[in-house]
C-alpha cells in the first residue's frame, strides 16, 4: 500500500511534518525564553533585523501571514519596547514598523539561536539545507493549488 493510500497515522507525511514541527517549536520555546519572545515574535524580529522600517504587508509577505494575524504580534512587540508602529506619511492606510534601540540590541543576544537549533537537530548543515530546500519547494507547490 502506498503512503497516499494508507490510513495509518505513522504512514502520513502530514503527521511526520506536523510532529517534527511540534518538536522543533519545543526547542525554540526553550531557546527563546531567554529573549522573552514567542516563536512567531522571533520570526517577526528576524524580518526586522534584516529589513528595518518596513510596512506590515511586507512582513506578512516574508512570513506568509495576513495583517489580522500580524497586528496582535506587532502590538505585543511594541508593548515590550522592541518596535514602533506608525502610519505612513504618504499613505495613512500603511503602517510602518521600525525597531527601537532595544529591538536592535536584542539581535546580539539572539545570534546564538540558529547554532543552538542546529546542535539540537543533531543534523549536518548540509542535511538541513537540503531539507529546507525541499520544504520550500513543497510550500511553493502547495501554494499553487
């Protein structure tokens, strides 16, 4: 019986991906506790550390999230003093997100997270790079449907 035809939980691709995600989130939860960030907040901060002063829609594009999902995350990060939200002078419908000094300095503390995650996986960088590439391909294929 092929994986596609099996009704056994252990044969389901989606369950392998889901349970791996749960395990990975558990690792991140422990590592991000020292930063006082949740995993979704960490993803937002990664975008901002790479591209400061961006519109909410740009963050959403990077993270595949809509503004209704992002807004509460951004409000909590603003309340924590890590970013500022302001209306665009050119178009008041657009909200610009900027890091505060505290938000920028948190990047230094967070620099160890990727290496600690790599260590927790007990995989080589090459293995994880290949897996990442395969997952990006899968995401693109699923997004087309």
